[in-house]
C-alpha cells in the first residue's frame, strides 16, 4: 500500500483509542497519539529510502525487517518511548503513574500503527515478509492494488471528520472510518474470491493461477493462468455487462507493452482490455524463440527470479544482430515496458553469449559502464 494511506490509517487508529476519563489528559495526549500513529504507520517504508540505488536491493530488502511481526514489539517500544519525549505537563510528572500511562498508550499506538502497515501490505499483490528473520517467505493476498483511491478516500474522509468537522466526537468518527475501511478491504477480498472462480472456469487445466487487482476500480481484475509453456491473461471487469467494443487482437497486449506512449494514453488503451467475465478475450504470453527461452532461464536464476510469480519473455533482434530479451512478471501486465520498474532485460551478443543484464527502468541508478541495463557481465 502507498505510504500516505498507511499514515492516514495510523492517525485514525491513534484517535480511535478509548479515552481515559480525564478530559485534560486526553486533550493533551490526543493529538500526540494521532501524530504518533501517523508517523509510525509510515515508518516501515523507510526501508525504501536507499532502494532507488538498486532494484536488487529493493527486491531483497523492501518489506522485510521493518515489516516483521516478529520484530514489531521491539520497534513499538522504541518508537513509543521516542514519541513520549517532552510530554505535556498535563500527562503527569516524570515517574508518576499518569506519565507511565501516557507512555504505555503511545507504545500501544506505535504497535497498532506498525501492525496496520504490515496488514495493509499483506493484502496487496506484492505482499510482505512478515516472519523475518525466522522465515523469508513472502505472503500476499492479492486483494488490493498498491494504490487504492477508494480506501485512501475513506480514511481521509474519516480523518477530516475527526479533526475538522466533528472534533467533539472525533473518537467515534475515527472508529466508524476504520470500520468502513475494514469493510471495504473485506469487500475486495470477496471480489478476489469471485475473480479466482472466474479464472478457474476460464482455464480449468492451469497448474498455477492468480487474480491480480487492477488500478482505480475494485471490480477490475487481471486473471493469470499458467498452463504448460504459456501464461494466459484475462482482463475482466465485473461491472461490465456488455463489451465496450470488439475484442482486442491477440497481439494488442504485446504492442501495448512495447509502446512508448505517455501514461494517460496508455491508461485509455488499457481500459479497452477489460471484458465482462462471460465474454473473455484472453491474451497468451508466450516466448518467441530460443533466445526468449534462454533469457527466461537466465532471468529466473538471477535476482529477478526471487520475486517473479508469472515470468514471461520476449526477444527482439537489434540492428547489429545482437538480441535483447525482455523478461517481465505478468502480474504487471497493466504496465508498458517503460513503466514497469521490474522489467528485466538481457542483451546477447553476436556470439550468443550474455553481454549485459539488469533493470533498465529510470527508477534505478545505473553504475558506469552498464549500458543502461544496470549490470554488466
């Protein structure tokens, strides 16, 4: 989930805690609890700060130590005590029961903020490693897209109501907003189950399948089914009763991926791919020759293979006779190559040897001599 949405959820959690019965104490501590919730719920994403240096670092380290339920108690105590520095006098003098109660509440807010971050990352298709350091297994429910405007809107409305419109009933407003957000996440989970059922009906022989949430609408899903040598991709929209137009040709997705258009024209073209569940227009993502197969094998043996769930490859011969192989995770089929930060490119020379490989996205810094791919070999 995006970092700001995490912060909104954390702020509401801090405000939703029951009052102590001491009006002055609650008034002095209330804003600090909301601020502590806001900051601690965003803090786990601090592990992304060095990530633009390297896609490899991002894949190996993002959503690991700072997103762990195992380490959460340690982080919660440290952050709660940090938030307790220079508490207002109304919360009691140092060492008193009132001051200890204030510190305890801030530790609790920190723990809940961190837990909400882990849970909201769990429901995305990237997932999170919440058992580090005991296990490096990634967990993903595939319920929500990484940026969900509906969820963010619910939380933002709740925060505005709690602190601007209904401040005298702010705790109740915060709880209602969190309940509404939870119901929305549950609704997306139900939609995910429905999408998986459709995927099973469309590709009953698939060995591996997934339903990946799509941007902007919780009713839109990308159904992926791996059967033998290819991955089948179906874009479905549960609100679509009739097709918006004729089914796109089989090569339309390949052309979409290779397009160099800007974001908004691509989004308009992407919208034409979504079909009613009963009238699918599948795309089949296959390799196109020996070099594609070889590039796929080399990519899966690299850092790319540590995160990809549905790897697919496409080979293109360059003017000088060398070959570029682009390997992608089909979970990101809604992105063109130039927008996918995890598109992995391998260059094979005229002698057939691997000359260079890496992630060419401008999101990552490239070392000297990398030929724009990020790595040299």
